[in-house]
């Protein structure tokens, strides 16, 4: 019987111990992608809630625009 190179199997692989836990669980606060997503959401919310960042600082009264003089 001729063996193909795909029929070899895992000659160098170690046997698995199913009683051993498989690594650590995923912790979102340690993942940089979560922090980037949170930052983007905060930036979008800030943009939307401030009406396109058009906050007028202070309580100053704005002067009305002068009317155009009629010819």
C-alpha cells in the first residue's frame, strides 16, 4: 500500500490532555480593539449630541446679522 503525503497523520504532535483547561478566557477590557470601538462610539455620540460640535462657549448673547440694505 502506497502512502500519500496527506496520509501521514500527526507524527510529531503531542497527545492532548482533555482535562487541562484550554487557555484563558477572552477579557474584553484587555483587548485593544474593544478600546478603539469604545473611543469611536464616544466620539460619534459627542459629535451627534453637540449638534456637530457647534457648542457656543459661555453665555454670551450673539448679535443678530445685519439686514441687507434694500436698493
